[in-house]
C-alpha cells in the first residue's frame, strides 16, 4: 500500500496540481491585498470617505450595546452583523481573479489556434491525366502510367 501511495504522489500531474495550488494561494493573497489596500481606499474616498471593510448592518446588539464605531468593535461585543463591506471586497477580488484567469485562457487558446493554423505539408498530388491521388515525389502515375512533368 505504501508503494502504491508513493507511485501516486510521484505522478507528474500530482506535482503540477500541487504547484498550481501554491501559486493560486499566493495569487489570491496578492489580489486580496490589491483590493483591500489599493482599490478600495480611493473608491471609499470618492464615495465620501466610506470604509468598505467597516460597512455592516447591525442585526442584534452585543454586550456592551452599540453604536459601534467599526466592525471590529461590533465583533468584539459579539454583535450579530451582516458584513456588506467585506462581501463587496470579496466580489471585487473575485472579478479581478476571473479577469486574470480569462486573460490566461485567452492567451492559451491563441497559442493553440496558431499551432492548428500552420498549413500541413502536402504528401500527395493529383495526376493530371487520370485524376487519382499519387505520392508527391512520383514521376510516373502508377495507375495510368502517364509521365508526370
């Protein structure tokens, strides 16, 4: 059983999958930082100084009772909240990741189309006398014995 597990782990596609997951996690961290630290502050500034990470709806007071200045205070008081701002950040992160994946897939498709578009080298030709297909290097048609020029 250990031998089978070792063979399973050493397959090339398992290693590719592991590398993909690690790179995906690193990319997600970069995108989350881009949204939280680069995109949302100017967007909040344009919308009259709204801090999206602290945008929430209070459903039930915690102890001590509110009002709460930010989401961290509400969570520390064990208040029940709907975290709209965090959800908006997650949506923007998702859109950025989706856009990046779209561009990668588009580039891969373009490369595949270029490989398919290369014209194939012909290996046969048509005899001008009997119209049968013959090898391109033939000097005489094997069907009608005509001399090919």
